């Protein structure tokens, strides 16, 4: 049952599908996109995002993908509106590393006896996609900042101060661990390497962190 | 494969899970795809297949196709049959789900060119509004993937103003917190 501040799972799935379909229609027709923006599509997306105490992974991913697509090609006013609606974007890093990640993991059942499952060991596809969409959103701000967009530069600077590089590096390392483990399973059918260590040789790991073997 | 048609004791679910594992298993993946399609296609194309059996096979195909690109591509010969099913007065959730998944493949999406018109008609039909949300969701998936992989379909949806109806549904869902209680438990 849905309560204020939290959609039930079926309702969340339904709204997610509505958002995904609307986003698909917008991305392939300029007229549809303009119509939707005029009709308050962004307000609705931001309202969905901000109204949920614990947003579910699928819905989070759908909203962020849709917002990222709009950010890629919108005017300055809309850009500012979305950035403000996302709390200045900095809190989004929490979905990769922090309290929001833990909440998301709990909702997705990614919890074991030692607590929430680390990024490299996630199995829930929806959660992985949601985190991917957070990274995608941050990428849009980085890209726009590199193009000299003043609002994006402002957001990007704040992300930088909040430790964007460190958070994204952690995510990348986790993805590399998963990819390396998968390659190992496919090629040699050996058991997966220890989850807490990067399985790449230190000389070949692009991150070269203390976790590399 | 035979066990896919057995619903009792969760056997069908377990068989499906095993098939999904085998689809992922590198070198034997193509053999699994060939075997699945050689078993399923003749049955699905058979006009005399009972509805219940067909829906069961369709649900299995939907799950398998969502998991692997191979199955999705192997569904191409099924395109005319899929288009025919959507002409049914009341296409089932399983049918809509498989057609939506078929649209994820670009080549199949181009073959199913008549489907978007029917999808628009279904979206607007009064009866469709009374469908359970799980079934309606498959219709929306169909609209989503057909607009992604078929440019003409996207134009058609834009002209028909499908987005306006969707936006009002989004607004409704956000503004009415209790809207889903009861209805969706049944889905």
C-alpha cells in the first residue's frame, strides 16, 4: 500500500514505466520533447524524486536518466531548475557511497550478516542500473562543464570539493573487479577472487590503488 | 524444456532459472537458443494451441528474451505471428510482454510496422483503462521500445499525442498517494 512519502513497490514500478515510456517518446521526437517540457514534465520528475523518503532503484534510475537526457539539451533556466531540484547535485554522490547507497541496498535486499553489500558484490540489476544512472547524470555535468557551461561549472566545482573523483574511482574499481571476476569465470571457471581486492595485477590496473594485488 | 509447461511445484520457475543460467554459459549459449526456439516456435505458431498453454510459453519466452540477446534475435521469425496476436480484441499480458520484448530488437521492430497503430488504439480504448496495471504496463513497454527502435512509430506516437495522456497519468500518480492500494495487490 502506498503511503505519503513512499510509493508501494507496484506503484513505483508503474510510475517507473510511465517515466520510461515518456522519456523514450521525448528522445525520438523534438515536438514531443517540447510539449512535455511545456507541460511540466521536469516538475513532475523532480516531484517524484523529492517526494520519496526512500526512492526505489528502478524509479530512481528512470527519473535520473530522463533528467540527464533533458540536461543535455536545455536552456539555462531549466538547467538551474533541475540542478536545484536535485539538491545541487552533490547529494547524488551519496547514492554511490554513503547513506543513500545503504538505503537503496536495503530496499533491493542487498544486505547480508555483515551489513550492506559493497558495490563490487552487488547482484541486483536494478540497483546497478540506478547507480549507473547517477554516474550518467554526473557525467552530463562534467561534460557540460568542459564545454564551458557556466551553471555546470558551478555544480562541477561543488562536486569536486565533495570528493567526486574519489567516489567515481571507487565505483570504477568495483566495476573492474566485477568485470575481471566475470572474465575469470568465463575463461577458466575458477572461483571468484576475494571481493575486497582488485584482481588485476598492480601494473595493469588503471586505478592502482592499495587494494590491487 | 518439457518442464517449462509444468506449473506445479514451481518446476517451471526452476526450469526457467536453469535455462537462463545455461544461456549465460559461454560456448553452449547458441545451442541452448537453438533448442529453445526449435521447441517453442512450432508450438507458438500453431493456431490450435490452447490459450493457457500459449500464455505459459509466452511468459517463459518473455523472461528468456529479457535475459539474452540470442533469444531476442531468434524471435525474428515470430514477427508475423506476434503482429497477428495484437489484432486480438483483448491481447493478454503475456502476449503484450513478448511483443514489447520483440521490439527491443531493431530488425524485428521494423517488421512489426503495423503494431504501433494498434497500440495507440488500445491505449485509447475504454476497456484498456480498466485493465490491471501489470497488463497496461506491458502495453507501455511496447510503446517505449517501439518508439526507441522504429522512427516511424515514434512519429506516429508524437502525432497522436500519446505523451499527453502519459503525462497526465504521471501527474495523477504523484498527486494521489493512495491510488494504488488494493488495485495493485491483485497484479
